[in-house]
C-alpha cells in the first residue's frame, strides 16, 4: 500500500498507483475527501500534456499546488488519466 502524507495526515492511499518519472499517481478516489482545493495553476509537459493543480489543505494549513493531474493526457501518458500525484513536501511511501 502506498500512502501520501502531509503534516502527519494520510491524504491518499492505494495499492494501485502508476509510477511515471518517479512520481506515484494515485486513483482520484484514493484521495481523502476534502483535502484538495482547486487551483488555477497549469503547466505543460511535452509528452504528457497540460497539468492542472490542487492545493492540499490539512487542519487549516494549505500547501499550494502540491497535487497535480492531467485531465486530458496525451496518448503516451494515457495510463495517468484520472490520477493525482503529489510533491512540495508531501511524503509518498
């Protein structure tokens, strides 16, 4: 089982992650309800497509843009559609 934690709280866990470039992409339904806050931030990867971001909120503290996903990944990255990855101090193990 892979878990993502931030500030001592499990924010996602699953035994069905997809690892791409060292990042675990969790199924969206494996993320704890209420910990993601939509963000307007976007970035582009040449082979995955355009990423959208969420901030992670735990106990009133916000980790801005600490989660990302590809709403419409390119064909080369289709296995991460509907999945969310974390960074910026989120521990994934």
